[in-house]
C-alpha cells in the first residue's frame, strides 16, 4: 500500500506552522520549536483532524451513514469526528464513558451544535471501546450502516496521517536547516505518538520521540505503541523496525487521573500563554509541556539542545475546565 494513494477526505489546513518560541526557549535554556497542530483549522483544529481525513474517507468508501466514536465528556476527538462526519454528509454518535456532565460547555457545547447523538455509557474508561461497539450493534439493528472509529482515532489509518505529518515537519526543518535533538508529544490513545514514530522510521529521521502519557500507565502505552506501529507496518507493507529503546514514554506527569489537572500543568498553561501567547489545554498539552519543563530541568532533555514540541490542540477544553484552570 502506497501511503500517498490512500483515500483522503480533505479537512486540515496544511502545513501547520513550525514556530520558534524564543521567550519559552530563553526561560528553559533550550531551543524550543512548536509544531502547531492546534492550528489544523477544521472545527477548531487539533491532531484528530489529520487522522479523520483518512478515517472519514474510509467511512465513505464503506458506504457508512453514521460515524460512531467515544471518549471523555470534553473529548476533542468526538467534537472533530462529529464535525467531519457532518461535512461528509453523515450522522455522528459520540459515546462518553462517564455519566452526564453538569454544564454544557467547551467541546460538549460544540457536540450539541453539531447535532451529534450523545450517549452516556456510565462505565469505566477502559470499557469505552466495548460501549462504542454496542452502540454500533444497536444502529445496525435499526438498519443503519455505522462506521466505528476507536477512541482517539488510533488506527493504522490514523497513524498514516501522522507519518505524513512527520514528512511535513521534515520538510520545514530542512528548509530552515534545523536538526532537532528531540520531538516531544502527548501520548493518549497512542495513535499520534505511534504515527510519529512510524514516520520518523519511514522518512529516515534520526530523532528520539518522547511521549508524555496523560491517560494510561507507561507499560500499556508501550504495548499499544508497538502494536500500532506493527499494524501500520503491515498495512503499508513496509518494514518499520522498532527497537525497545525507540519507544520512550514518560509516566511522571499524568497526576491523579486522565483529565484531572495537576499544579504543574496549570502553571504550564499560564507560562506558555504569558511567554508566547499560545494556549495549551488542561487534559493533554499542558501536562506534556509540564513534562518537558521537568525533563529539561532533570537533564533528560539537554539544555542548549533543539526540541520540537508537538502541540496537538485541545483548546476548547480550556472552556470545559475553567475552574480547574483557575485553580478553584
Ligand atoms: C487526542 C488528543 C491527544 C492524544 O493523541 P492520541 O493519538 O490519542 O495519543 C493529544 N492532544 C489532544 C489535544 C488530543 O485531543
């Protein structure tokens, strides 16, 4: 399978900028560049937009009439999936693992505006995939043709989207003659991190990819990353040989739980906004930024080195967690 001939439903505004962050760099003592996938454009942007170009194209190829996925109440993935489905003329259903939230704000407000069918599974987070399947089963009984997108859109197609994002980054670095020493990204359902790893291998970049997990234990991430890169490798019929050492996941910045803010993440939101005028989100990118601050402080990421921080979006989540962000 040639990755360039994979069906694609255009959504994103590409390439996203690769920005220098001079004030942040000065504060941290390392050169920080930011890959602005918060600015993928469609439906308020974020990393899921790249993945959805391939997932929605596949839904259309399979003649689906409704797209079903799942996540947390402030899921960026459900918001962008619902918007992409709408643009493709399809219905959308979002399965939340939790019970109904109090206020309709942030991503949840956008889900309502998009007219997505919202289902509350009242289950554990790790039962979300099962709950999505059950919703698909019910839709089939009603004569509908559901297309199932797993949590986070982390599939081989989602990974191919991030392989191509790596090529885009590689070209930007080449033009500016920059050799990065590390890439830092958020590790959630792992498709973004896996796709970046696959892309780095495929396009022959020699740069370590540091993931900061925000929702799962490190060992679970490592297993998911290996599986996703393996599935992608089979899919594109191109060997992507991964050493154990290539899989780098930092587990110290997750805090109490997924979507529970930490004091360090809160501080990272304020510092990044006040130094660079850039907003992070409390669930994903702020924990990752807090992780990068600490990894530089501890010398795991070297001072005076060049680091690409991959901003994966999530900005609407700020409005869904305003009290957490304010520390109230
Ligand atoms: C989903 C998401 C991530 C995590 O990406 P995965 O591919 O699920 O690991 C990171 N940042 C934001 C803002 C997200 O919405």
